[in-house]
């Protein structure tokens, strides 16, 4: 009986003539085709969502136009702001970036289809190699589409928030303009002052939008994010890719700086966009620099130096344009600095910030401000953070030769958040992926879980928490400078250049 069953099965296999391996291969082809179909469905869904989003943006733009009203006292300014509304349509500014991603996606799709064709006629080891390559391409497609979707959602959210805020400001502006026409005396002065404040808010919002547009253009080919490098197992490979992308970004900045700017504000927006891109990459670049100094290859060291050279070119170009645009203004500000004692405190702060912002040599500007301040506060410690003089709720203290400052003020000026852990009596400072935990009166602290030791511990004085200024600043990717003659500490974005001392 058993022998008859074996013979029957053999006859069946001869008639069907379908190898089991072939059945398995057909199943694999089916799965691959299903993956391709899924990718196509994802892409079609994404395109549909994008079309709906563009329609929504058009509706919001038309709403904004309906709400605009003229005011006799503000006619010329309103016309300028109507032109600014055109800049809120960010889809046009993002078009190059979107097109680059779509072109890459199309190339990957074409490669995918070519590999599927080869797979159907291949056998043995060739088939395995093609299969492996196809799976890698599928993975790249999935990752690219995910990145495109995330970028689109992020841009849509930013656009939505900006449009809603602009809409509210326009409504408020229209109401104030209408009220202003019939107001008299002190009431008119108050409404006019409020109207000017609203106009300033609209101007600042438009500036933020323009800076973001420039930043997105700088980043348009960016694939490797900071977190991808910092947490990568294949660190050196990711680092090389990241450095290449950053060099390309600097090339685009140089191209922007070579254009003829219509006005000085446009140049300042490009500079601010560069500063934001640079500040975001500091942590990653520091880690790459430190790794390059140890056991990394010559290629990585060379690539890092090339990026630094490109970054120097950008900064030198910015200094050159600043000198051309603002030389006369800087001279006027320096003349005002000579009469510092005659200027009100609020105006002083504006003077410091504008002078540092527009000076081609920031160190020289800080020095001149310090010398001017020496006339009235020679022995007092002076601190400037990112062009501004912080207003501390308690004076800085010097302990064991180190300067400590109120934690909240310095952290917020460096765009970090502060929390207090009562259980461990520790202050926690967080900025992006960076977290610093400082126990009170203890020198051993933790930075992203790694134990370090400070030269002076955090302390509580007069119900205020004080932290070591240099340690906190440098661990939040800022560069600390000291001028002995003026007793001035300066804190700015790190340029990764070595100190001269």
C-alpha cells in the first residue's frame, strides 16, 4: 500500500512539472509586486493630499485678501504688506526641494521596475544578488516617501499656523484702522500706537517666513539628519555623507550671497537662515571633529577640514557684505555709543544689539561696547549672549574663580528649557537631544547620561539657582569669550574655530 502511494505521488509530480522552488519564486515575485503596488498607492495618496492642501492654502489666501482694508494714515505701509502676503504661499518656495525628492523617487521607481524584470528571468546566485539589491531599493523608496510625508506635514503645520496668525493680525489691523478714522485726541493716539504694534508683528511674522524659506532652500538636498549621525552604528559612513551634504548647503549659501540683494533686509534674512542651519549642526560637527582627532580615517579628517574651509568662506562673505551695506550705519551707532550716558536703558539695549548685529567684526563691536560701558561700570562683570545683554533677576556671582549665573535666564537665552527635580535636588537643562543634569552643590553632573565633572558646582543663593556659565554654555553648543580689559564675557553660536590663546 505504501509503495503504491509513493508511485502515485511521483506520477502526479511528472504531470504537473512545477518545481517547488519555482512556486516559491513566484510567491516572492508576487510579494515584490505587492510592495510596488503599495508604494504606488502611498505616492498617489500623498499627491492627492498635496492637491487638497494647495486648495486649502488658496482658500486661506483669498480670505486674507477679502479682509484687507485701507487706512488713510497707513496707506503706503498697507500696500507693502499686501505684497508681503504673496510670500506666505510657501509651496512655490519649496518647489525645488519637492522636485528634487520626486526626481529621486522616480529614479528609484525606475530602478525597482528594472530589477523586477531581471528577477523574473534570473536563476541561482544571480537571482539572490538581484533580490538583495531589490530589497535595498524598496527600503530606500519607503524611507524617502516617509521623509517626504514628514516634511510635507511639517511644512503644512508651519504654513497653517502662520496663515492663521496672519489672518488674526489682519482682522485686528482692519478693525483698528476702521476705529482710527473716527477717533480723536488721546484715544486716537492710543489706537495709532496699537496699530503700529500690529504692523510690527506682521512684519516680524513675514521675516520669520522669509528666513524659513531661505533655510528650506539651503536644506533642500538634506537626507542625513543630525540624529541619524549621532545614533548610527556605522558612524563614519554616516558622518562622511553628512559632511558632504553640509558642504553642498554652504555652496548654496554662497550662491545666495553672490546674488544682488534688493534690500538690506533680504541679506539679513539670508544671514539669519545660515546661522540657524549652522547652529542646528553644531553638536554633530563637534562629535565628528572629536572623532576625527582620534582613530578616524584620513578621508574623514580631510572632509571635515573641507567643510570648515567652506564655512569660513561663508562667514568672510557675510562680513564683506555687511561692511558694504552697513558701514555708515555702524559708524553712526559707534558715535551714539560715545554718548552712552545720555541714552535711556531701553534704547541702550537696542543700540548694543543693532551694533553687534550689523558690525562686520563682531569681536571689535563687543570691545567698543565694553570700553563705553567701562566709563560707568568699569569693575562690573559684563555679559552678552547672542548680541544681547541679559537681564538677570540676580547679579552673577564668582565662586572659586568661576562665574555662576541664574539658570533660567541663561538657559532661555540659549533656547533651552529648565526643570527642577525636587527628589534629587537637581536642575535639569534640556535643548533638543541634549540634557544636562546638575545636582546642587555637587561637581559630578550628567550630560546625556554621561558623567562629567565641573570645576564649580551649581548652587542656591538667595532663593535663586546659579549654574557655571562657561560649562553650561559650551555644553549647549555655544562659544564663550573673555576680554580682560573690559571684564566682558561673550557667548555666541560656536563657529568650531580653535581659540587663538
